């Protein structure tokens, strides 16, 4: 049986130790439910096998700090300011971005082919911040102490939610990972006014690239009707706040639920 532990609000040393080892794979709570976390190609293979997930979707990189985000993803000043606003307000946000050339070279330098599982055909990934304390603590420690990034997918069969309950991850995923960190109460506390049926089970995703995967250009304060602009491609937790921040930071942006993703 896979070991279960209760998150106590502090860094899970056991989870951290597993992820810094080769092929480690754990389930961890977030603001919107449970995710599978791993840190290398062997762990990614285990994740895909556990979820039976399509490999054409952008990989998810969990950033434990703004410094990590800046080191990994291509940004422009407008996008960086947009991320910083959500960081400061503790709002879960994921954006599709290209990798920095030097960061992608380091990804390839691992020599295990993980870049094929971490990017889509355009070479982009989804870089996520403020996804939940338990995972943020591990991601920050992994980056600062081990120089490693953490990758993730939702901990449920592809296309099905876990309802924010550890029991919802399913037997297949539970049996495929090394550790399950439980925190149902924490997950429930993020959307206290929602029921199991009405709560968001995912975070908002915004595409910051064009159709070829290139970073969108800066708009500037005086621009209007810009076609190559941020696109909300998945609604989720705090969509109202994120759309307001989009309106504050960009004169042009789009809502295209489900586009590409």
C-alpha cells in the first residue's frame, strides 16, 4: 500500500526527499485538488502511465518563486508584471510560455529526454505559481536546494476530477506513486462557499504565445485592438480576479475556453 501522511502546514521532508531521488513521484494537495508531482524523466513516465494521459498537452512546471519563473520562462515586462500581481495577491495562475533558451538547454542537458514530455510540439509549457502551500514549499526547496524543477498533473484519471478529496485520486494513481500527502481540509478552505458540485477543480490558464509558440509582443499603454494578445484558454479558480487583472495590464486580451489546450 502507498504510504499516506497528513500535511501539517510545514514542508513535507518526506515528500521532498522522494522527489529529489531518481524517479520519485508523489500526490500533493493544492488549492483546487490533488496533483501528481515529479522531478525527472523516470517520474514523468510514471505520471503519464498512472494517468493514462495524452502526451500532446503542454507540460506543467510548478514555480516555487518568481526568481525560478524568471530563470525558466521567456517573459516580457508586461507579462512579468502580470505574474507579479498574482504572486503578491496569492492567486493561482498558469500561463503558457516558451522556455528561455538557456533553461531549455539545461533541460536537454539532463540527457534523459524529459523535454519531450515537458513541452508541446511548439516547445511551450505551462508555468504555474501560487498553486497551494504544501506544493509550493516543496517546489521552492527543490529549486533552491537541489537546483531542480518540479513537474505536475492533476491526480485523477485524465478528464475526471478528484473533487478535492484524496479518495478521489483513484486506485490506479494511489498505487502508482510513492507517497500521498493528504489535506482535504486545506483544499476545502480555499473555496469555503462552494460545494463539491460547484467548486473549481482547476486553475485558470492563459496563453501568452502565438499559434507558433512565440511569446506575444508587448502592447504598450496606447495600443488598441491587438490581435496577438493574451488568451484565457481555461477558466478556473479566481477567474473573476484574473480577468480583472488582465484588463488592468493589457488593453487587448481574449477568452477562448478550451482553445488548443
